[in-house]
C-alpha cells in the first residue's frame, strides 16, 4: 500500500472521525425518538400490552444506545472506582428491572389498577446523556480544523532547476523536494520549503509566522520559510529543510501536541460521584436488609420496593442536568453577546483564568500600517504626501496603501503624470512625477542612490517604519507608518485587569514597536520577536507554575498558543486557522468581549454550583425518606412512583435555576 502524504493522512483521519460522529448522531436521534414514544405511552395508556411495548423499547435504548455508558461503568468497577456512568447505570437498571418484575407479577404490585413502571425514566436519562456526548464529540471534531487548514498552507508544487540551470525548469510535487535542490520562486507564489536565498531579492509575506503585516526583505544568504508568500521579486532558493523538518511542519506538530495534551476538565459532579455512589449503594443494601428482617409482611415486596425507591431517587437526573443546562443557557447568552463558545470546558474554565496573553498585530492593533507622522524638509506636508502618493499609487506594498489612505483622508489629489516607474524589491520605488525624479523607500534605499539623509530626529515614533522621500538628489521629508492601537484595546485590557487577571503581550514584532504598544496599554509583561513556538513555550511555562492562561490572537502564528492555552480566544476578523484553534470566537474582533466571556463564565459556574447543591440537597433529604426512615414514627413510605416524581421535580428546579442566567 503506497504511503499517504500528510494531507491524505489528515483527510483519512477526518473521514474516520466524521463516520464516528455520524454514527453517534444517529444513535442520539433514535434514542430521543424512542424515549419520546415510551414517554407518550406511559402517559396515555394503562394497558398491560402498552406496558410491554414500553419494556421492549426501553430495553433497546439501554442495550444498544446505552452500551457506552454501561461499558464505562463496568470498566470503572474492574478498577475499583466509580463515576457518573456508574450512577446512571445503577439507576436506569434499577428502574428497568423493577418495572420488568412488576410486569411479570402485575397482580402483586398493581395499585388502584395502575402499574408502577418506570421505563420512561430509564429511556429519558439515557437519551439526555447521549445528547450531551454528541455535543462534546462535535466540539472535539471541530478542534482538528486548525490542523487541516495548516496542512492546506503547504505548497502543492515546486519549480526545480535541473543542475541549477535556469533554462531547465521542471514542475514537481512538493513532497519530492530533496535537500540541496535549487528551486525557483516566482512573484506571488508560495515558497515550497525552507531554504536559503542564493539569487534574487524580494519582499516576502511572513505573517503566517510572525503575525506582522509588513513584508520581510529577502536577499542572497537569507532564510526563506516554506508556506510564506513571495512578493514582486524572483527568488532562487536552495532547499535546506524538507517534510517534517520545515518550520510549517513544526507548527502543525505543535498544534497537534497541544491538542493531545489538553486533559478534559474534571467535573465537580464526577468528583462527588466518587463518594456518592458507594454511599447510595450501601444505603440501598442496608434498606433491603432492614426491611427484610424487620419490615412488615409481605417483606419481599417492601424490601424490593424501598431499595428500588432509593436507587431511583438517587439516579443522577438532576445531577446530569446541573451542568449541561447551565452550560446551554450560558453559551446561548454568550452567543447573543457576539461570543461563540465551542465547548462546555471552555465556558467553565474562562472564569478561572489568572493570566491572559494578547498577541499584538491584528489583536490589540489594527493589523495594518497607517501614517502616524510626517516630517517635511523644505516642502509643505501635503505636497510631500502628494509626491509620495503619486509614486506609491503604482505599488502593492502595505506601506504604499498607508500613504494612499493618508493622502485620501486629507483629500489630496495625487493623480499626477507618472512615468518610468522602477521598483526595487525590498527597497523602494522611483518614478518621474511631472518631469521630476521622485524616490520613495527605506533609508538604506535612499542612501544606496547616493542621496544624503539630513540630520533630523527620526526617533519621534519609535514603533514606526520610516519612509524617506527624495526629489532629485535631495530628501524632502519622511513619512512615519505604524500599526495603530485599536480604539477598544485599552478599555478591554483594563476590564480584564479589573477581574484580577494579569495581561501579557507577546509579539513577533521588534523590540521598539512592542515596547511602545505595551507602554501605551499599560502592559508590564511583554516579549518581542516571538515565533509560534516561543509563544507556546511561554504559556507552557506559566501553566507549569500553576497558572490558568488565556490566549487572545488572530493569526496562524497564534494557532499553537491558542490551542495550548487553558482557553483560546480567537478574533473572528483573524485567520480561519486561528478561529479553528481557539475555544472562543469573538465576533467583529471586539476585544471587550474577552471580559464579557469571563463574566458569563463566572455567572455560569455560580449557577452550576447552585444546581449541584440543590440536586444533592434533594438526595440527602429524599434518600432517607425513600429508605423508610419516617415509617416507624409516621407510617410514611415513599414509593418508587413518588420517588420518580420527586426526581422530576428536582430536575425541573435545576432547569429553572439555569434559566436565570439569561437575565443576570
């Protein structure tokens, strides 16, 4: 069998998981339908035939649909432990077996012509539990989207030079690239693998790696990264890393490792169940023994009825609803606020974060350069901007867009006659504007033309990139372009800080730009020149210290960190890869929604704890009554039918309490 490529392997796994999800989805739908039929029959029919139909349908639900639950309970028992599945298995089995006994001996158990059967209880619990697991499976399947999209960034083909000869070019699949191959990368193409530039120069979009919108100049001897996009120049590179050794492959591996290392949150209900289940079983056994030896005749009926009443009233319907109902209402409330939460774990955990890491570019800043200052030398500012815009109008560089936007805002007409346009990759652009030679570019580019840079203060904007504008052989001014801070960034970070959460900034940008942004936002802890692996390692290090760390990002380079974080917040204005890697998506890229998500999480957790308290309080009161503790003094017995009703009342109270979240 031929070896599958990375993309083929990923697609194969995706198909397998989709098949598993579809199978579970079918089970949930059928179990809900079957449970509904049993419920209707239990309400509308009193005949023995109708009861037997319920018996058969309930058996199908327990044996087929409930098989994973019973299997989990059996495995736990083998290792001497218990969990929520144990309680579900015991409760549903008790309800079913008791109901079967009633059907077999109807004359003994019949009360006023009614049979105390609880097939509907067993089927409803199983169906609701499976529905919760379907939602969990859906969240897990979506978690793999980030890896799928990362794989899609890899170049599919490459242009290899046979023997390094420019006249002998062959197109090959990217998987066939060998170390040492000489590859031609044309304008606009993806660089097919990691390598070293051996000829040519160009600007390369490396935002997938650094998150920075500014292209990076590539000249002979510099490193090229596979998956990044070449600009307007032509590059020839020698392959230095291939396959799993490339930077992009490492990022994919980082995301996969981070996904695999995230253990699901330990549910409070599961923790309590570890103590609660043995107690319930012990009480049921003790109840049976007491009624068998000290109860009135017929002792065997009282023994069976009261022991089953204990198990039914302890069945974790309210416990099972305590968390999912609050989560459902909480996620709905979040969605109405423009916060899309992928899974219950994320909603539960967001409120307990004590550190949140913010990416810079595109997250706390606009993600594109804007003109933040102009320094003219011998000409008016508007004239300087007009000349620069006339030339940059013929460039696709992000800085050119910033210059044009600034000229447009000032309503400057830059539609002058422009001739002899010459662009230097990674340097600048020159042209004749109204018969005069105009040069616009970096300081190094202007100096390379033999033009002297005048002595002016170029440190007014430490985070800015400087564009120098020359007319003929004289510099006429400088344009400063930088990535502006978003209007809501300071308010959003202050809101996070008000929750007692420490804000941190990690960016792939340079030290000066990072320092300026951090200072303006009041962020004390920040790190510059961070690659995807650096961000991930920072979060790992903080988690190793016991901190719960959130991550807010928008770019592909943030994907490993978003996945590793306790909760990853992705901006909907960012890349699909970041959105797939995150647990929470903030619509419209609104940073203030980070604090909103935390507030909703804390409210949801508070309601969950209230639900669990009332569910267990009901059990603490109901179980002794079901066991018959009131019988000696008052002659009061709690039948399984009343126990089932009490269980339903407990569940309703939990649901109503959860619905309060809509209005908090």
